[in-house]
C-alpha cells in the first residue's frame, strides 16, 4: 500500500461528516474555537473526505517520460 493511499484512508476516517461535532468539541477543549459556521465546516469535512477517497482509490499513474 502506497503512502498516498494510507493518507487517504486516514483522511476518510478522520473527516467523516459525522465526526464534525467531535472536532468542534476537541478544538474548544484545546482552546482553539473554530470560527466558521456549521454549514461551512460540514462542506470542508465533505471536501476532505472526498479528497481522501480520491487519494485512496485512484490507481498509480505511470510516468510517460520514464522508461
């Protein structure tokens, strides 16, 4: 398994949309309140979740200049 795929799986697990309230709680406990709204945070979570899926499930690209 490539490093890119491992990072993708981590993004998928960490940024599941259902984990949003957990992230907000952890940020407040750490003293860094998130100053974005619920909808914006949800959209950010979805974008990072999809990015993780792309990183995990896309095949390895071949370099056309390498022989």
